[in-house]
C-alpha cells in the first residue's frame, strides 16, 4: 500500500473553517464543526496528539485545586465534562479513587480540605462516582500500608476520572471528524496566513513529507496550536502580535511499581513547598508528577531536568519510606508545556486554566482567532464555544451543538465483557482480547477481523505489550498513521512500554515498509526518526541544568535538546 498524502494535497482548497493543530482541542473543534455542517480543514505539523495532549498526567478531573482560587465556574464546567466523558467514552475514561492524605506539616488544614470536598461534591451533582469520604489515621494506613505514618492524621478519598490512553481519545475524535467530512492534513506545517483586502482568508502550508506547498482558504482560521500558538506563523509573515502563551512546563517520571506503592491515585502536599503532587498507577506502572516551571523556549524542546526529577523522587520517597527510589529506577520521563495564558508576574500555579478565544482583528489580522488555554477534561466544551463563535462569524444558522451526548466511535455499543467474550470465541487469546478492547473499544472486532482474514496478522508484533500485527494495519489503513513514530507513539502506545518497542522495532518497520511501500533508505530513516522522537522520554542528565524551585517564582529552564 502506497503512502497516502491526500491529507495535505486534497482536491478541495476552500473551506468554511481552518483549524491549526490536532491536539485534543483542535480535533474537538473539527468534529463539532463538521457535525454542524461546516467544511473543515484540520492542519497539523506533526501528528494527532503529538504535542502537549500526550504529556499530561492522563487524569480527567474536576480541578479540585481550582477551588483554592475560587474558580467555581471552571470546577463546575470540568465536573460536567468529566461526566460526559464517563458516558461518551467509557472504554477510555473510567472513575478512579484519589486519596488525599493529611499530615500535621500540611499547609492546608484538614477542615479546609473537608470544605473543599463538600463543595466538590455539591458542584458535581448527578455524578457517576461516589461522594467523598473521610478516613481516620488507622483506616488510612489500612488502605495505603506503604504511606509514612509520621505526622499522618487521616485522609480524604474522592473520585475523578482516568484516561490512560490519551492518544486514543484524540485519534477517535479526529477520525470521527473525518468520517463526518473534515479534511485531516497531518505532517503539514502552516507557514503564513493568506491575507486579502486586509483580512485573513486562509493559510499557506507545506507538506513535511513531500515538500508540496499548499494554499488553503477559509473565512475563519482558528489557531489551536496549544503552547505553539505564538510560533505558528513566521514572524515576517504577520504584523506584530501580542504574546498569548504563558509557557509553564510540567514533568512526570514513570517507574515500575515499587515497594509500598499505592493502588489509589494519591494527591498530596509537597513537604518542600506545599505544591500538590500526584502518584498515579498508570499502564501497570507508576507515574509521579507534576512540576510547574516557567519555560520560554520552543515547547518541543521541553524535557524533564535533574532538579525536577530529584524534587519528585524526594517527595515520593518521603511519602512512601520503603520506596527508596533513585534516578536508576526511572524508566523514562514525560514533559510538556501547558498552554496557559500569558500573565507576567503571576505564579504559574495561580494562572487560570480556563480557555479564551482571542480575536486578532485589533492587531491587524481579522479572520484569525487563537484559542488560548484549555485542558483535556474540558476539550468538548471548548470546542462547543469555538464553533458557536465560528457560526456567528460566518452568519450561519446554528443547528446546535451535537457533541454533548454523542458517543465516540469506540463507545458505540460498548460492553467490555461481551466484546472480550466475542473476541475469545473468534480465536483471540485472553491477553490479546483484553488489549484490543482496552485500546479500541467497540472497534476491537474490526481489528481482529483483519487478523482473521490474514492469520499472519494475529501474530505478536510486540510481545511485552501483547500488540498484534493487525494493529499496525489498523493504524495505517484506518487511522491515518504514516510514520513509524505515528504508529508506535500515538496509535499503539508501544513507545511508552519500558523498552519503547526497540526490541521489536525492526520487525515492526518491516511490516510498515510493506504496507506503505518504503524502500530500504526510507525504512532506516523511519527507525532513525523514531529514535530521535524518543529523546522526549530521556532520563535527565545528573550534570545538566536544573530547576530548583516550583510554583511561584519558579526558575526558567534553559535546557534545549534536539
């Protein structure tokens, strides 16, 4: 099968709306707009979910800590959207318990936490998970035996959501948009706006894989590039624009389960500075995060530095004395730059997490709107707000937002137990059946049908994760993956296994070469490119730069890596 570059060289060149950026917010806008009858081009310089959407703690939460800043509206919005994800994507998003322990050293008193819990429950009425409950010291130690007993007074247990496979959510939303008429142009970099009679009427772009130059036209252009919003257009292609992105880096560490590790997500106060730190069971391992460091460089260069890693290790070792974690225990790291509004002088932890639609008319680019901020949990509401705005700009009759109750493709008719039983009845073993249902939901039968049609596709492509070869075909033929990194990092998530799939990369590259018509040179280039992508997950250099403080007044990291 030859590579399909129609994503960036479509016959169509005129649209109602152009969306720049295929993170969760961009794909959400494209889906909503397509469902309301607009013609949409979704343009992305890399791949679906190749930016900050992939570097979060993968929790779908109401934002308990936003109550500290009295942002009740955002908490309520987040809780409503969390519930919608429980209903509309149950194969990917599920409730999980969070434990918030209380220690005598905490800056937040236990009564203050209790008030917060009551408000959280009140703002999430009609919710799926149970209400919070308080545990005394003995009950806390019984539930979490590994926790340090020193100064422990008890804990609160409440529920939020977990989205282990954030990439799969983005892929499903994007493909649903395509199924409803949106044009998805991956590996296509926007370089400049098209301006006519003083208005933005489209964009110029280049296909990064073929070098083809394209011009796309639309009366409304949405810049939804996350932390790259200020970097989309070459500086000499636009008049001077206000800075919109604030740039706050968050890093996580991923380790194997360690002695005393919790089974709940644990959300607790740092001993050093009072920041809230998370220990998250994730993909059969443990994710520890997050930091909050001002970052001024290209977001693509964000990496965890040694100061951040030491901070997180020190905190989890204080929480779980028998853990004894060192840098040698870190499998890899995740770092991304939050798309926060630019608010100079405001501590990163205090900057609002709500979204803003910035109209560039006042700065000489009418027709261009930039989406500032936003978070994974509220992507659907952000998309609804953006498309409401777009409909007004176009002067179209608005049929209303259809996404509030719309299930994602993998959730339509989803019943996990029934699907696993059917896959086993069709010849899949238990491990493969569980993986397929977990990754693809209702579409797991579609993937297994490829294996039934061609038995060689039922063979394991990556034994440690249980990934079968049919998933490679699914990624390429039905999910618009065109590079090795697309497949391993954002369709099958093999990149996040401890060995990153490198033990199987040659065989996987062989399968993809056959599917996509790669010659030997292109095949090796893809392997080299995947190795380069893996630098995102690098373990910090102990002799490298460090960020020694977090939250208010955090130092700017200067580390840049290819």
